[in-house]
């Protein structure tokens, strides 16, 4: 912050598959002045997002808390806002940091956390990811 950059934060856990796919969709299309940050709840998730093209990456609870506070846009599976979400990989402190961040949040609905969002269409994961990336890029242009 203070350097004129704006940040889009991709969060993920477990193997980082959702985060890696979001990173691929966003990395090459970022407008001038935006930086893509990848934060994983574990090293495998972070590594997957870095391999997919993220500019910077970090791992763990403190990385989630720190980067959620400085992000302008946050993307990830819906479990990143749930205490003990994603099989316990999301700590209550992580969930609070993400849900309490002033950043715009674009969440991917997944049923793995037992959360169902009424009114969402039943789509393939790839379509949710494409829509999420399009929404994030549209927000970056505002």
C-alpha cells in the first residue's frame, strides 16, 4: 500500500486447485497497477497458485490475516469465510479476517463445506471460476 498498487488476493487451501485455476484466469489479464497475491492455508495450495502465475505468495494464518487487510478484491472458495471451513484448514481468525476485510469478495460456491447458496445456478466448477474471474476483472476496471 502506498506504492500505488492495488491488490487482488486469491485464497485457497488443500491442493490449491481452485486458486490455481483462478490465478491462471486472472494473471495474464490484470490491468495496469494491479498485483496478484496468492495465499494458501498450506504450502501445497500456495505452490499451486505460484506455479499458475501469481506474482507473490505466502502461506498460513498470519499471511491470510495480513493480506486480507490490504487486499482490494479477494477471491476463493466459500469456505474461506467459514470458521473451521475446508476440513478445518480455515481457522476462526482467518475466517474473521476475510469476512471482515473491506475488500470486495468473490466467492466460489462449493458444497464441500456443507454450505448451499440459495438462488445460485447449478454450474460446473469451471463456469463458476470463469464468472468469478470476469467479475474481478470488471471490478478492477471501475
